C-alpha cells in the first residue's frame, strides 16, 4: 500500500536502517554494514570496517576536510538495539511503521539509529550544498554499546586504528528532550564499580547467641552502605540530578547451608555508581574502613573496578563545547548539560583524553529508550537534521 511518505528519500533511508533487526542477543551486524556501505558510496565518502573482534565490526565513514592535519570530529552512534517484547507493541518493532499523524514506531527510533542517520543526513546536506569543512569528519557506527561496549568502542578506542583518526572532539548520544526548546546533553558519567564483601565467622548451632558470627559482621556492613545511601537519597530529594549522586544498591546476598546452622560465611554484593564530585580514593578507603571495623575475616573483592571516569569541561575552558553552546543559543534554543545517569560509549573516548559530549538533537519527544512502542515523530527527526547541520558546520570549522 502506498503512503504519503513513500517518496521521502530521507525517511525511506531512516526506515531501511530501522528495519534491520540488529537486536540482542547474538546480533548479526552484516546487514547494517551493507546498508552503511551503500550510504557511503552514495555520498562518495571513504568507507572502512575495523573488525578488531570477530563479528563485531566498527564502521567508519570519512569526509576529509580542507585542513586534514587539524584534529578531526567524530560523530558516533551504535548499531545495536535492545530486545523487544512484541506482544506489547502497537506495531511490529522492526517494520518502521509510520502512523497517519507522523510517528515512526521502531526499536532504535530513539536509541540510537535516529542519531546515526541524523549524522549522515547532516553530512549529506552540507555536501550537496557544496560546503567544504576545515576539519575531517568521521562518522562511526559501533557494535555492542547496549551490552557495555567492551568489544565495540572500548576495543576500538584503544587501538592504533583509532589513534590514526586524530580525533579532537567526539559527539555521542544523550537522550531526546521532552522540552520543545531545550536539548539534553551529557559531559560525563559516574564511575561504575561492583563489589562483593565476604564476612567469615564461627559456625555453630543457631540455638545459641555466639560471638564473632558472619551475620553480625554482614549486618554491620549492610547498615553502613544503607546509611550512606540514605544520605545520597537526600540529595535527590533536594533536587540534585541523578548523575550528581553516588548510588549504592544491595543486589545479592549469599551464604548459609541450613536455617538452624550458623554459617561459616555470608557475603553481600553491591552495585555502585560514583559521582564525579566524589573523591574516589577516599570513597574506597571509607569502604575498606567499614570492612576493618566490622571485625576479623571481612574481605572486599571487585567484580568490576572501572577507572575514575573523566568529564568534559563546560565551564568555558573547552572550545568545542563553547562552539556547540553558542550555535544552539544562536538558533533560539537552549541546552541543559549534566552528568549522564547511565553509561554511554563516550566514556571510552574521554579515557583517551579526548573531549566528548553526548548530544541527541531531538526535542519535544517522550522518553522511550528501551521501552515498548519506542517511537519518534517525523517532524522532530527532520528538525534534528537541521540542528546537526548547523552544529557540525560550526564545530568542524572551529
């Protein structure tokens, strides 16, 4: 059946990308790579695929600048999307159905195939207008962001292939904004650490009140974590952004054999996201102190101990941020920048000492990342291209 959208080439390219089911688990990225190769060929741009991990391709499309010796700009997005529960969707999640009033229903319409296509369409417009940019622009499409990016952007950002791109600034994802005038952007992330504390004690019969039990020690540890959590919760209640708060959550308790037997050991596992405002070394020392105070034979081990995440300055000292901010204001719009409450691939770029800003140029949109019936309105998608076209030209000529 023909629709009024069928002759809109911009929308048809977007829908073609959305219809590729690059969904976890066990993603097959081949169709994404083929689609992106076709786009690069149409734009007459250099196309490269780096497969540093088998079946985990990183695609880079390059538009060389007039001064290629200058540090380049990286526009990054990820190809993968999270799983779907089709029974909860109004339309099939990989049909890219457009309603009569202009909503595109599809997994990835917000997170984040829309942003990847906005990057490509902005470049397409600039090239078609005959504009040449000073800085080289690389448009990257990476795998596995939705499962941590370890074999995607992390591996790539640490490679010699990445170093040769000479990146000076990176754009990554934020989230669509529900505001009609103010974008959401991210300049950093909290540091994710997951740890397990094990408390050993004297086993025995549960009918007695014994000394030096694992339960007493574990109770002390859990109470300390929960007291700290309560204080951080107050910050949220007083209006702090989630990204500015250190979150602690007890996620797993293990131990014991039988209800009437005192266990030889008990353990508790915690998921922790440390705010950039926190002194990370002092925070770890505090936890070690709790373990010591709980008694003998209390130990701490990490499941994951990420390095302290870097942030990109937004205090006027970072030139690329200044250009982005001014460009947005000059359009009569605004931008609200804060610490990302979750994680994105931008953290791996910042670890290389490269400034990065998460920026999804989409306004007036309900936040439906990972949700049922993820959707994006055609008008907001096209306005996002308008914005990215102006931003990219300003940044690449900075």
